[in-house]
C-alpha cells in the first residue's frame, strides 16, 4: 500500500471510531444547554420569556427583536456568508440594547459570544429597549 492510498483512505469518523459519535453528541448537548442558560439570563432582562432560549431558531428571532430589527431578519441567518454579516449586525444591536459599545459588541457578543452574553445576563447592564431605543415610539 502506497502513501497516497493511505492518505486518501481516511474514511469518515463513523467507520474509524464509533465511540467518537457519542462524545460529539454529548458535547453538543452540553454546549447547547450552556448556551440556552446564557440566553435565558439575557432574555430575563427583557420582555421576552426565558424559555425562548431553549427553542432553536426562535431564540435567534428573539435576539433579532432585542437588537431592534424586523423578525424576517432571521431569514438572513440561512444564507451563507450573509449570515456572518447578519450576526455582526445583530450583535451590535443587542449591544446597543444593553448600553454596550461597539468594541464590546464586536468582540464579546460576536467573537466570544458565550462570554459576552454571560456578562450581559449576569452584569449590571439594563435593557434600554429594542436596539437601544427606550420606551415608546411616537409618530
């Protein structure tokens, strides 16, 4: 057997070690639980129910609403490349909604979102309204 056939015949993870799949599933479940708890803390500071953090896609919808954008903005999360830009825009909107600046929003709500949302959820920041606009909108 030559080196090329050895490198080319890597197979997929299921055929190599089925035990890895259990670790991936377990790790994914633990990660999702931690993320849901983090979002629950953030949602508790707003008018949205905490259980919304548990429901996939609906939790993104709630984040979009907290950021001050229309609910249809969630659809941008399903378009490759555009979803990255949409996530940055939502991170800035959520940052404004809690009185945080652009640097905090970009680095801690976009790049290190788990840490950033924990700071928002457990910290002293107050919810200022969707996208940082407080109170009622007058015509």
